[in-house]
């Protein structure tokens, strides 16, 4: 795992974007794995700027996302579909039919199986963007005795619900379940870009860097097994 330390979130986002841009420039038809949440917003802003300045084009690219809340309408303000539209898709020249997010109306595992088939058809990504949860979760793979290998319906940990409550009017409004890629799916990319910023990520970053064992109790520990993983952190998250 390569660790890139920046003085600020803005610098972190620029460095992460530079790596993303280099991959897309080298292969304009790249298959890209994307993430939601506050961590990649700066990265996406830099990608939008790069396209406007003619550095990159998303015209031939295809994207696939990690997760989505169960039972949420894609047009809901808090859906990850809306997040991706507002923070990236609506501002670049990607074809909407080349973007993919999971959707689950209920907790029925049939929705997970449908997404697994889509992932199999999509194939290995050239790049996957990941955030790092305060409790070490990757996508919505929460600390547990066992981790899911493939896409599944997962119950969100209390820490995750608490962290996500800032996006909702009330904590009670945060969905309790999500559909999420499993660990094998999340890591099925040639390059991983992992973003962690802010003081609230300090403990999880320290545990990740200093960790001596790989355990499902700390899903982020599996990042050390990936052959081409870049961890982008700012000083608040590491000092």
C-alpha cells in the first residue's frame, strides 16, 4: 500500500485526481469504480475541471458504483444516484447508459444477485475509488465475524448510521440497510484509490497503517493485500 500524505483535503483531492486522470488519459475507455460520501467530492470536482479544460473525456468510459441504500428512490435527494448525478455525471460527458448503481427496493437478496450478474458482465475495473469508514468499513462491508465476498444486502452498523446522519434531517431517517458490493467485488480493480481525510479518520488511518493482522473485524485491513493500492490522507487524518 502506497501512502500519499497531503497538507490539506484540497491537496489530497488534487493528487488523487492526478492519478485518476492519468489512468483515464492512458485508456479513455476505462472501466471505473466509483464511491459516494464526502471523501471523494473533491476528487470529482477536480475531474470535472480537468474535462472542462480538455485534459480528459468520459465519453468512452463506463462506471459502476459500490452501494446504495435499500428502499430509497433513485430520485430521492439522499440517494447515491442523486449524489453521483450532482457531483459528477451531470457535469461530464459520460453516457448515462454507461453508468451503473445498485438498486434494491426491499431486503430481498434477488437484487444482490442481479447486481452480481452486472458486475460479472462489467469485468475487472481499471480503477476503483474507495472511502474509509470511521470503523474501518469498505463500501458497506461492516466489521463482522465474516465478510461478504459478493454483493449482498447488509445491515448498517450504528457507527455508520451515525456518520451518515449528517446528510439527513434526522438520524431516524437514515436507512438501516444497504445493498453493497462484497470485498472481492470492491477489490476487483487494477488500481485502488482510497481517500481518508479529517480528524474523525485519524484513529482508523492509524489502525490501518500500523495494523499487524488482517481481520474481518477491521475490513480496511484487507487493503494491504491489494497489489496496487494508493491511500491518500491529509495531515488531519494522520497527525
